[in-house]
C-alpha cells in the first residue's frame, strides 16, 4: 500500500514537471505569435525585428547546439528524478521507526542519489564545454562568427 502511494507520487511529479515544461514552451510560442501580429499591424520587417528581439531562430541553430539542448533537458529530468529519490529516502529514514534495515537502505539511496547528481552536474559541464568548443570551431571555419 505504501509503495503504491510512493509510486503514484513519483508518477504525478513527472507528469507535473512535464506539464510545467509544456506550459513554458507554449508561452514562448504565444509570445512569438504576438510579435508576428504586431509586425503585420505596423508593417515592420518581421525577420529583423524578431532576430533583434529573440536572438537566433530555429533555422539558425546549429546541430551541435540542438543536440546540447536535448542532452541538457534530459540531464535536467534526471536531476529531478534524483532529487525525488533523495526526498523519498529521507521520508523512509524519518518513518523507519528504529528499523535499522530501513535506515541503512535510506542511507544507501541518499548516498547513491548524491553520487548520481554529481555525475549529472559533471555531464552537464562537459556537454556545455564540448559544445561551446564545437560551435566556436564551426562558426570560425564557416566565417559566420
């Protein structure tokens, strides 16, 4: 019974995080749609105004940058999962009621989760470093930079 509650909590947390991500992306799309309408009303050049306002567009994004964004989103979700595991392990520890098996299991989960978060942070730093170097080299070699 208790495991079903924890499992449902984890599933709801992932669904909530996904909903927040989708709501954020919808807000960004709505903002760019509003810019399109105002450009049509004031007869401004949409491309120039949008690039100055929002930076590079989808067609301007290099493949390494796109891959880095996907990896960073994935690492972000992994980080959320590890934080949820730490919270769950803390809950198990606090409700162990003196049971040494549960306490040692919770300690192992917390230790492994902290190690996982450190690995995720290292992967994030390595990804950003490598992609910045790749994008820097490709922009110099193509003369876009």
